[in-house]
C-alpha cells in the first residue's frame, strides 16, 4: 500500500512538472513612447539559437506524447478517413484549354496536379511535386497556364513557408523546363502570352526579418533568373503592390506604406518594353477593383457598404456609372465576369444565391443554392450557355450542378469519372442556422450554429466556437469530416462573424480594425456568453479556436475572460502585438491593427495583445498553442513566448501545450493526406477529451 502510494505520488509529480515546463527568464524590456514593457521571453525570438531549438524540442515531445495518446483514445482518425472516402468531390476548374484537379495519389506524399482535355476524359498527371523535389514536405501552392496553354507555371513551397519557387512544364512534350525562379513571396504569376511571366521577388536576408517584397520582375521562358528584367520597384517608398495582365496590358495597383492611398498603372507588354501610365493617382476612395475589360475599370464602391458594381473608362475617368446597385443587407461576395454576363454571388444571412446580369446591367436570372449551401463557379460552357457549379456546406460534401442561363434549368451533373455517391448523412440530419446575437454595444452579430437535429440543448453540450474577424475577410462554410464526427457525437459548432470581418459589408470591417480592433475580441466574448445564456453550453463545455488573426481573437478573449472557456486552441496566432513592425509581414498590416510607431495606436495594440495581457494570478484554461517552424507570415516565436509565459506562473494549474509543426508554414501540416488527418484527429480528440472529462 505504501509503495503504491509512493508510485502514485511520483507519477502525479512527474505529470505536474511536465505541465509546468520551466523556461528561463532573461531580463529584457521594450520601450516606446515613454512606455516600458518587460519581455522576459524575448530570447525565444532567436530561433537559430541551439537553446531555443532544444526548448522547442522539449515542448514538442511533451505535446506530441499527449496528442498521440488522445488520438488513440478516440476514433476521429478512423472516422475522418472513412468519411473522406464516402464524400463526393467537386468539379475540376477550367483554366485556358484544360480542366484541372489535384489528387492525393500517395497518402504520404504531396498532391499531384492532373489535367483533362475534356470534362469526360480520364485525368492525366501533369505536376507531381515529389517527382520534382524528391521531398514529401513540398506543397504545390498554385498553377498558371500560359495564354494558349503552351506552358504551365507552377508555384512550390519547399518547406511550407511563404517564400516559394516557380517552375515550368511544357504541355507538348510533358517535360519540366530548366527555368527556376526563387525567392518568390506574396506573388501570383501573370503571363505575357506564352512568352514569359511577371512575378514578385523577395530580398530578405534573414528568414523572419520584416518583409522586403518590393520588386516586380519579368522572366522570358528559356532565360536564367539573373537575366530577368526589373519592371517595377518600390524599395524606396516601401509601398505594397499587386499586379495582373489583361488584354496585352500589365496592370499594377500600388498601396502606400501607410495604406491611405492607391496608385493604378498600366503598360502595354507586347514588345516587352514597359512604360507605365499612372491612370489613377493618389486615390483615397478605397475602390475594390473587380476587373478591367476593354479599358473599363469595374469596381465596388466604398460608398455602398454591401457591395455594388460600377465602372469608368481608364482613359477618361470623368464619371462613374453604377451598373449593378447594392442589395441592402445582401452581401456581394464576389463577381465572375464572362464574355456576355456578370455573375454576382450574394450571401443573405447564410442563404447563398447568384444573380446574372448582362453588361448593360439588365437582370437575366437568379439561381438559389440548395440546402443553404455555398458554391464555387467552376467554369462556363459558352456553346450550351451553361454554368458548371459545385455546391457544398459545413456538413454536405460537393454537389455538382449545371445551370442553364438561357432556360433556367438546373441539373445535378455526373459523368464517367465524376460518379454519384449516396449522401453521407440525410440532408436534414444536422441543423444549420444563421442567427444574430446582441453585442455589449447593441450591435446584431451574425453567428452560424450547427448541431445534430433533435439533440437536447440543456446547457451541457460540448461546444466549439470559432471566429476570424479581420481584414474584411468573409467567412464561408468549410466541409470538414473531423467536424462531422464531432457533431455526430453530440457536439455543437458555432462560428461568430465578429466585426473586423466583412460579413456585413465594408463598414463591418471598419468597425473592427485599427483603434476599433477591440470590437472583434469583445464580439467574440459576447458570442460565448450568448451560447451559455441560450443553453447551448456552459463554461466547462466550451472550447474556442481561431487561426492567424483568429488566433489573436481567441488569445485575447481568453486573457480577457478566462472564466468563460474550458479549452483554447490558437493556431499560428498573432499573439505579440508590440513587435508588429519588427518581423515578417507585420509592416503591411498597420491599417488593420495600428502602427506601433504611433503612441495612441501602440497603446491600443498592447491593451489587447494576448502576450502582454497575461496576469500572474490567473489559472487560464487548458491551451493547445499550435505554430509552424517555417511560418514567415506570423513568426512561430510569438506562440513560443505566449506558451512560455502562460506555463511559467505558479497560478497556472491547467496544462498549456505547445505544438510546433516541423517543415511546415502558416497553413500547418498539409503536405500529405496522412499529415492532414493526423492534424485533424489530434485537434478534435484534444477538444473532446477536455470538454468531457
């Protein structure tokens, strides 16, 4: 009996000490605007230091042991694979001559890009990243056929980071070209006919240094990269820019460093000599460019928060013409421009539909999505005047339809290689609703709530609450087989469309950015209180999760109201707002968060910064803090510091786990199917364990 008691005490002590991983403090301070902040874990920012690497390994070993144990205890991995196998696939997308899909050919290797010459062909492999790199960690991150589909340019992330490479393949002989473009960051690929491509090049010397992607180059097929022509350079002004080619012109949209003005340029590109015309100068109206066709500039106007389509002539901007007015309270999510039609996609409180217009603004037809599903237009067949569309939702996998613009016919689509499958669950098996709750300042905040139909909402349901809430981003359903099993087991899922996102138009974003960023966090806390008040759950049954900007939201919500949550999972979270201007892409986001070089904005940043609002005397909820070692968008050491400070306090009794994905970036472990399944099953197993024990 005595020996058993000794063993029990030893095991308990070991577990306790593991949960309280000791991290040394090195006295360090940050001073700005007469404000001094103590930062005892700044030494963890030096990721090349062996001591930091050893610390990460220790944290990972502890977390991996726990996550592996939980994944074995529950059947999420088995169910995810089973549900994936039984789920349907979407239609291929059409770019130029061909149809494209990616497939997981080997579950332990990256996806392979396939193409079809016609929709009813068997797909043929075109780009196999493993073939090219002999590395299972590479990720195909984009592909771009040339104008006549003579060549395919494709982007590869060798280690998951945003710093990528561009390679090429010849369609005729199916051979990879020798051309290799490196140091590509935050860049699309735009073709000049079949002759060459435009791309943005990064000049950072240090991996996590503040971003320096300020140069646009032109590469001629067959040349080596050192011969590429510098086309546009903002190194002196530090302004950001985007670019695209259209109808033999190169367009550039330049945003000033302080994000207050935009300049629009174009140059003809046929002779590969670039002379830019600045056709809109120092614009402060924050136009949302939608397309440029035949020198008409189509845009959504900031004056109409829900989204409209207007245009003007780029050679004579004397007046704007409103072509398609806004539909109040119906959000214009996007517009697809075809030769004869403009297709507007709308979201009305979770009910998606498309309205089709001609170029005079005349309304042609409306198609509503079935079962309140979201959709993607995959391609248009001009011979039959049919749109091929894939519908999907949180709980229903792909439904493929063809919609006839002329007749209004809508038919589900199958062929020899896109075969019908029975639905995984009946369409009414889960209940999905979009409703609103009141924020503390009396705003109506939309929230999506999903649960199995007929379950008792008695305040005791394990619940997962998520949000993003930044950059005017519009959230949309994401079919997730791990979530399906969570719901099937009796879980409740909620997504709060807090201010800072774009779900209620442009003003919704304005009300949650800059000095008003706290609204995003407050709205999220108010969502938790709403779910508890309405008997969906209680604080011992509530988990919260967000990634990137969403990681900031959940981290700040936890430090503001730790009493509301049982489990917190932050993924790639921006958790240290005081160093926003010091690393990677933070310098491009002053408009969203605030500029730390401005005193009022710096005070605002640190007032909600999760790392800086941790209190010494609080036992915070159980945390799983996830990051990736090659995340050069939100540096991993923000999560390191956050985890270290949470762990290293005597008041902390609940475990704090830090998981660092190896050879991965901002998107996490997605290079292979097995890694993705492991990531999902650990996530849901962790939540299920701590919400039910």
